[in-house]
């Protein structure tokens, strides 16, 4: 009996000790795990532009009915590469020559720094685009297929320095690239009224190898400047033909043959880790990237596909993801201007793009002047993320795109994952949520309706409640 009593007593003590340990190790929820969230608001009608508001604290969710956004950080989707824009020839020139040293430092910090909006992705042009002082390539020596005369000297005075400055401010910044056109001597079929041999036409098949070599030389030259090229696409907007600026027609078959027979092997043989993105054009021609991915030889070389917003719907990216879930998707160019000026449209699209599997959102020109240039276009209707006047010094305006993308780039860093966020109840809210590598969470909410919406964000058994006016955006960030 004595030993039986001892065994029983020890068993009860062991169970109690284990129970204490289990209770101690369980994750805390509800009031025991109250978290404080930052609140950043853009409400143009109230004069708020990405303004920091008083922090709010999560409280226990009582389950009361109402408009709710439920965040589940344990259901994850794509990993984000970042949010950014393009330091075009026009943008770089304005930043370098129309801002004093002190003003430039201030503006670049607001664009790329932690006290600014922390842009983390650039898409650079390989040679000239439509937003240039002049059309140029990196090799104007006809027939130089070995690229003996290849040089990026045209980029060195102000484009490369601006990219370097951006990288020095945000070391996490990645750089993508795309060419609007090969050198003119590699092309055939130019329009008779094209102003330059790079404007319109298609890549002559006899120069496929030379063009692949040209792109490899670009990657190597920029890398030598301390600017690694994270990803590249064969040509910007294949199929577009415009006699005013460098454009290149590339059919689906030409695109696929060039990647699998030339560009892919050239990058591999050069031992570069630069990713290849297929397509790089609008959502409304999904058959183009589908055919690229369906070709096993092309599929083996490409990391994924890239899209623009000038036609179609972001849902095309989800269609493609569902068909090829192992391949990545990027949104690489979204221009705003007189044809799509609304903050409402910007916010709805910037939320929809990551919700449809894109790893990025990249605006077009980072800076343009009061005439929407400098540009080769006879009539530019594009607006820069910021405006820098070219007729005076240090005159800078931060446009709606700056505040719209800032709701994401300031709070969502490279390596973050999109996480599950579901809206329940009746309301006019768009939203998307992320989890950063350090464990912090961020959710962007936009009210696209004509009336205010009161809603709660529910996470981990807790909630925060907020009222958002029409056409207003808010970002919450918490640990």
C-alpha cells in the first residue's frame, strides 16, 4: 500500500508539472496578447497623405456581427520581391541635373529610404525607351556580332549614378531590366516613316545570337558597376509598333525560339543567375505567355512571366498561376496619366495585383517634368511618380502614385509573403495583407465606395475597429 500511494502521488505531481509546462508554452491569444498597430492614412478630402495617425490596440474580438476582415497569417501565398518604379533616362536626368545635392538627397530618401516610402524594386531600360532625350543602343557598330564595341557609356553620367544612389539608400533594392529594341542594325521591317532605325521592325533571325550576347553584355556591364540584374525580359511589349520611339515586334514563335535557342543558353553559359521573364506585356493576351510556358524548352529557362496594365484584367495572372503554379508572376509596368488619373483606380489596382499572385508592383517613370517628359513622344500623357520641373531648380511635387504605392512599399519589404485576408459582410472595401520576414504584419484597406465604412480587422482572436471615409486608404502594421 505504501508503494502504491507513492506511485499515485508521483503520477499526480508529474501530470500537474506537464500541465503547467503546456500552459506556459501555448501561444497567447486575446487580451493576453494585445498588440499595438501603426495606422497610416491617405484621405485626400481630409488633407491626409500617407499620414501617421495615433496607434491603435487590438482587443478581444467578441464576435459581434458587422463588416470584418479576417487575417490568417498561417495561410501564405507568393513571396514578394517588392514595389517600385523605373529610373528612366528622363527620370534620372531630372534627379541628377534639376535637383541640388541636398535636395536630391532629401528626395531620394523620401523615395527609397526608411523615413520615406522604401521603394525596393527598379525596372531599368536596356538602352532607350520612349522617355529619353534620344534613341540609342549600346552598340551602333553594324555587324559587330561579338560585341567588341559594346559600351554602356551613355548611361554613366546620370542613370547609373541614380541607380547606385537608390541602392545605397535601400540595400535590399533589386533591379530588373528590359530592352525596348535591339540595335537598329539587328532589325528588319522598319516602318518607312520611323524616325530611327530602332523604331518599329523586328529582330532579324540572323542576329538572334548577337542580341543574346548583347543582353548578356548588359548584365555583365551593370554588374561591374555594382548593380546586379535580378531579372530580364527579352523585349518590352512584344508586338507593339510605334514610329516615334524604340519598339520591336516579336511574335510568339520568335519570342520562344529566341529564349530557348539563344538567350537561355547564353545566360547559362555566362554563369549568370539573372532570371528570365517571358512576355512583359498586357493582361489581355494571355495566350502569349501560356504558349511560352507550354513549350518545355522555353519553360526550362524562364522563371515566370511579366505583365503590364494597359489592357485586360489582373485576374489573368491568377488564371496563369493556376495553370503553372511553380512559375512566378511579376507586374512590371503600370503607367498613370491623364487617361487614368484617379487615386481610386490606383489603389484598387495595387491591391488587386498582389491578390492575383504578382510578386511585384512597378510604376512607370519615377520622375517626369511639367511637360510629362523629357520624351521622344510628340504628345506625352504620362505622369511621373513625382514631378520635377525642368525650367527651375529644386521644384518637386509628390503625385498621387507616390502616396498610393507608399501604402505598400513602406510597410511590405522584400521577402514578405502575401497572407490570407477575407472580407465578411456588406461593404465597399478592397484589402490585401502581408507578413514580413521579421514577423510583422501589414494590411492595406481601401474604401472604393461613396459612403464611409466601419469595419474590424480580426487577427489571432483579437480585433481593431476603424472607420474609413470614401476614397480613403489605410495601412495597419503590427507585430
